[in-house]
């Protein structure tokens, strides 16, 4: 009877533990099925207060209602879109990080600013597109794109055009139009002006003949009758200017403009992609979002995942052709180019080599100036029972009594100087082809080994230092670096 009570109690405990385990397992499965269960981050590559930020915040508010969890907008700015797009592409692929990508995604890798491409993302949906358009002054003789093209073909002097800085989206739009129409790019001289608004003011002051920008940017002047829109670079008419013919209607197969779309990093589970895409499409198709976009002067242009992917692919190919034209390769580059950090590393390596060479020379001079000591003293020291001490005494004895031989050995200390110079030259020659990470890793490892650092320590230091510098400069600061074959 006494033994039955403990047995019954133990059985009850086992049953309770088993039941609790089953309940927890079932609850955990349900939690996984009920994605999302925590806040979602929406990365905006542009600063607060701008158009993309305003669209992102409006979309985040409505997306919260669809997902049932908070959606937090994070402005990851810098590098002309490099920082935000890179952060979105390299985020953990768990479905909790979205990116509000913009047209710069199709431009960054062609301009060698970063290795991020549309293939780095899983397209969810495009929600907005403001097509480029061609504007001329109201008193100009041109009434259509055909008239303007005729002038460009016949005029011996190029026409002046602007809309943004050289290399910007509107500059690319105009070059693409010229390319599709078979017009030489030098029929237009692009005047680099920082923005559409000052470009339009210059157009009205007769400083320009052509401005390329979006309908919302020029809408007030068009409504006031001060400028005229000759065509919209789109396959369908803009709701903001329904009376203006598209390029397609005028026989030109060219459409381009600024766009905004939501993407996941590659590798997000398919069920999360499907649910997020459905939620985004519901928000983009809502009356509330349409009213916000209309009031802000933006055009709603929804494309689902597959359509968005095709759009990104085609746009990327178009930008590749445009950005490889001589006019674009000769455009002014940024103050910090892709070889800024490699040059700093090369100078740093030369400084280390010079320092090491100077130290070795001083050490050699000091050793050679020392006077030989009495042999009896060294004999007594060599009889020491301390093994390490005896080894050191032997080395010192040989150095003091055979200065010529030691001088020859000491001269080897100058070899790292030439070795450092050789690996630095090799680094400069291979950086563009192999990329920063590989070439800098080879240089750093070789230098550490020449400084007689143990191989495991040298490899560990190289693996830590080189990628950290790459992430700090390219990822955080947005400094462009050569990325070579493998995109590093």
C-alpha cells in the first residue's frame, strides 16, 4: 500500500508533462502558421519628408490593418540609394523586412556603385509609376514629338535640355528616347541642373529648349499655360494629363519613369511571400490609398509580382544600354570614387613598410655599434642551466663575435619593404578584376605573413578586418568599391 502512492503520483506527473508537451507543440505550430507574429520593418532608401517617405508611411499605416502587426518605416539613407537598397537586399529572409525600392535599383549596379540588382530581391508589387514626359515652352513651334524630332534631325546645333543632374533618371529617360528614335545623343546638350523645378524656370527664361521630368512636377505650369507637354513616356495616358498623347500613340516604343515598389530579400518562404503580396495588392487597390496618391500628385500604377519582375528585368536592360553610352561614362563622377578606400589601404601599407624598414635599420645600427665583451663572460653565461637563457646567450654571442655574418642576416630585414611594395602593386592591378574583398584579403594576408605573424592569426585577422571594412564603407557609408567577378 505504501508503494502504490508514489507510483500513482509519478504516473500523474508523467501524464501532465506529456499533455503539456503536446499542447506546447500544437501551440507552437499554430504560432508558425499565424505569420506574422511581430512587427514588420519597411525600409525607405530616402530621407524623411520626401515623396518616397510619404508613400511609405501611408502604405505602412494601411498595411498594419491588413497584417495585424505594426509596420515600422526606417529611413536608411546614403549613397544615392545604395544604403537602403543594400540593407533591404541583405536583410534576414524571414518575411519581416520589406523594402520600398525606387528606380535607382535599376541604376546602381550599372554605375558600379554597389552589386545590388533586381535579382537580389523577391518582387512583391509595384504600386506607383510617374512616367517621364517632354516639355517645351508654350510659345515654341513644336506641337508634337514628331515636330521636335524633325528639328533635332535638321538643326546643325544641339538643343539644350535638362530636368535633373547629369546621370539622373530624367537624363536617362531623354537619352533612351533619342536611342529608340535613332537620333544621335549629341543632338541634345544636357545641362546639369539640380531638380525639375529650377529646370522648368530655366525653360521659361529661354535658357533651355527642352525639359524632361514627370507630369506631377510640371503640372502647375502646364495648367497655367506657360509650358506645353509634347508626350508622355508611357504605354497609357497619365491621369494627371489625360489630353497628352503617349509616346506609344506617337509611334515610339519607349516608356520609362520613376517608380516605387515593395520587395522582399531573396529566400523568404513562399507562403510568406504569397500572403504579403496579397496584403500589398489590397492596400494598393484601396480607395484610401488612391485618394492619398491623387492628393499628393502621384500616379497609382499597380503590377503584381510576376508583372513587376518582368518590368524590373526590362527596365534594367534599358538602363544598361543607356548607362554604357559614352556620354554617361564621361559624366562627372562623385567626389568619392570606387578606388578611394583601396588607395588609402595602399598608402597605409607603404607607411607600414617604411616604418618597419626604419625600425630594422635602427636595430641593426645599434647591434653593430655594440662592443664585443670578454670571452670568459660569455663562456660562463653559456654554462647556464636555463635552456631558454642559453639559447638567447648563444644568439647574442654569435651576434657580438661575428658581426659580419650578423650584418648579412640583418640586411634581410629590408626585404619586407620590397615585399610590401610588390603586394601593393599586385593589389592595385587586380582590384578591379577580382574585386575589393578578394584582392584586399590577399594583400592583407601576405603583409601579415611577411611580418612573421603566425598563419592562424593572420588568416583570422584577414577574415575579420577585410569584410568589416567593406561593410563599413560600402554598406554603412555608401562608399562605392570595386566589386569584380563575384560582386565583392
